[in-house]
């Protein structure tokens, strides 16, 4: 057993022993063993014979015409390097590239070809009408998917008709966040002046509105949370209503909120913490034109008023005075209505309106206790669907991440490939 | 007769005649190496020519640290290694099959020749048989064996050339030689048995 192992070890070293490539110690060991072990000695002699046979192999003679051919190639090589311009040599070189070497290049080109339009698309977002159309299309798609999912989700608990079919309904948080942002991009784009004369230093007057449908578990908590947020943002509740419907006592409510326009976006994001935003419709109205118009009419009317007052002071005849007085009253009422309109516009633009429909969706405690097993199944189903939704969402995020990393990956791949080629070349010669 | 250094120096200056002289001197060695490594005369001729062309193209980068022949060996070995890798990817199996077939054919033919020119023929046969056996080695073992027993490089040089450790070189050489030994002696026995039967 032990002896066999020694033989094995010695035989592993026999070639190196033959080539005198062993350490002095190993060499001594091997020699000692060879002297005592006939089997290993035989193996050694066979090996020696084989090596001798190999090294005594005659040189092979190149085929006829080998040298002539090679000289011809050499001559051509020299001619090429001496007389043919650089670009020709480059072309030759490219032609000489192995087909397999082109595969990575082709792959990179393909990826670029595919990803370029996508990248262009995302770069175009927020540049006016075209992307808006695309966005609307997307929103519609989301709407469709949302509806199917939502009806699945809420079917057992609440009537599906509580789902509002607004145009910007969506099922993924990602798109929810995007929707208002992109809208703002659109309206913040500087537009062509309405009127060359008055265009200088005109502040844009924009009314921002949003309609939200929020699904919550606890109605009271949600309403008070919204109120807290409104107060914190410096806004106020302009109307509030609520009712309980059905035998299960599911509560619905409507809140109309006025918020400083600057708080608008932040508030929309914060609403996500209150409950699940089932539908969101953000729309704006540009009233700059009307505002400017009203302002200039106001100016003209006040000039008219001043002149009427002046006329009134100078006139003597009673009929004249009455006529002017009449006209003055007319002017003043117009003036006031215009001022009112301006105030209204100012208020509307400074404060944005948000309509929030709060809906209670979870089954009440009583219902669960009255229908124990079904409630558990329901919750499990809901949890399952939520998990699936989360997975879908995460996959979406992953896709987005990969797309965003793709340009870098391509860059790294190209650089790596070039590096690899260079290293390979250096090693070869 | 010019010295090798002189020929290399003149080649560096673009003297094609000097380089042709170098080719004439070493073509057999380079071709033999390519043949032992690829086991195929056509490929060997192509690769040997390519090796000389590459050497001519980059003769400027040749510094006389080693001999011209050693440098040429490096070039041709690298070319063959790439070729073997390429082949391994494409059709290794069919290659093995073909060899197995040839082996059996040879075994049948062999006993019919017994006298006169047969000696010469046998010599040639033996050479070819050795080569065929080398061909059945996988590229890694074949490279190690050829570098050691045909080119006569040291273990350290082989390790550097093949980019692997000294221990790997040792074991590859040993296993390749033992494989060759077993294969060839098995065939010899087969032949002697055949000649006893037919002779």
C-alpha cells in the first residue's frame, strides 16, 4: 500500500528526473527508489526509450514550393508596406480579420442599434407635444392594466365601480411620480411671447389642479393625516364631505384642498404615504393671456375714470353732469368687476386646488369575524397579489436600471475588447 | 557565410535577401515544429510561412536577448496554439475519429511488407505513427511535449511560453510521455503478433 504510493510518486517525477529538473533531495530519493524497485526501473527505461525516439525523430521537410511561396509573400509584403498608402493597408488588414473576431463587434453594433432609439426616446421626454402624445398613450395603457388589476384586487371587498376611470389612472408608483413631473416640464417650457409689445417681464399665470382618488384602510386617520399635511403646507380645506355606504359601512369622503402653488408637487408626493393613490388627474390652465388682457383693460378704464372725474369737475349743465355721472358709475362697476376677476386669477394661480376622494377599501373588523375563513383567504389573496405586483414593479425597476447602465456596459465592453486585442497582439509577437 | 547576428541586423534594415537567408537556415526546424504541433502538413506549411512573415514584419522589435531561432520558435508556437484552440472549438471530435480510423488501416497494411525497401518504409511508417500518436494528445499535452522533446526548451521556458506553473509543466510532460510510451508499445505488440500470424 505504502510502497505503491511511493512508486506512484516516483513515477510522477520520472520525466523531471530524466530531464534533470528535480531538486537535489528529490533526485536522491528517486535514485534510491529506482535502485530498489525493478518495476519503476522498467518504467524509467521505457520512458527513456520513448524520449530518445522522440528526440531522434528526423526533421520534417517542408512541402515543395514552400520557400518559393514564402519568398513571394515576403516580396509582396515589402511592396505593400513600401508603396501602398496607409488606408489600403488598413483595408487589407480589415479584410484579414477572422470572421469569429467580428462577432463581438457585430454584437456591440446590434446592441447600439437597438438601444439608440430607446435612448433618443427618453431624451426627448419633456420636449413638447410629441412626447405628450406618447405619454397620453402610455397613461391609457396603464389605465387598462390598472383597471384589470384593481378589479381583481377590490372585487371581494368593495364594488369595482369605486374605481375612477380618469385618464391618468395608473398602477405603478413609478409612473405616478412621473406624471406630474412631466406635466410641469411641459408647462415650464418658455413659450413664444403672446404679444410682442407686452411680453417683457410677464409672469406666467398658471392654475394647477389635481383630482385624486385615494384608497385607505382607516378613513378617519387618512382624513386627519391629509388635514395635517394641508396645514403644514400652508393651505386650507375649502370643502369637506363624507358618507357611509352599504351594510358594511364603507366610508367615502371628498375633500377640496387649496394649497400654495409652490407646495403642489410636494403635496402630491406626500399623499402617497396616506394611502394607495388609485387615480390621479393633474391638469393646468394657463391664464396669462386673460390676466394680461384684464390688466390692460383695467388700466384703460381707470384712465377713463380719471378723465370722467375731470370732466365732471368742469361741467356746469345738470344734464351733462347726470350723463357723466351715469357713465362714471358704469365705468366703476366695470372696473370693480375686472379687479375682482384679477383677484380671482391671482388666488387661483397662487393657490392650486386639489380634489381628494378618500375611499375606504379594507373589510371591516366585524366582517372578518362574521366570515372568518373567507376573511383570511381574502387577505392572503390580497397579500399574494400585492407580492406579485411588487415583483412586477421590481422587475420593471431592474429593466430601467439595466437600460440606464447599458451605455456604460457598452463602453466598458468596447474598451475591454480593444484592450484584449492589443494584449493578444503583444503576446503573439 | 554570414553570422546570424549579421543577417538579423541586415534584415532590420529591410534587406530581404538577408531575411531569405535566415529562412533557408531555419525553415525545416520551424516547419517541423508546426507539423508536430498541428499534425497536418498543409496547416504546418501555412503556419510556418505565417510565422516567418510575422517575424519579418516585427523584426524591429526583436532584441538579441535570445537567439533568432528561439524567437522564431515562440512565434510559430503561439500561432499553432491559436490554431489548435480554434480547431478545438470547431471540430475536435471529427479529428479524433479520423485518427482512430487511420490507426486501424495501418495495422492491417503493416504485415504485408517484409523485405528490402520495407526497412526504409518502416522507418517512415514509424515516424508517421509517432506523429499520429502525438496528434491524439490534447493541445495542452501536445504543446508541453513538443516544446520539451522537439524544441528542447527547459521546464522554466515552457512554463513561461504556455503561461502556466512549473508543476503543471512537469505533470503534463510526464503524462504525455507515459501516454506515448503506452500507446506505442501497445501497437508494437500488436504488430509483432500480426507479423507472427502472417509472416
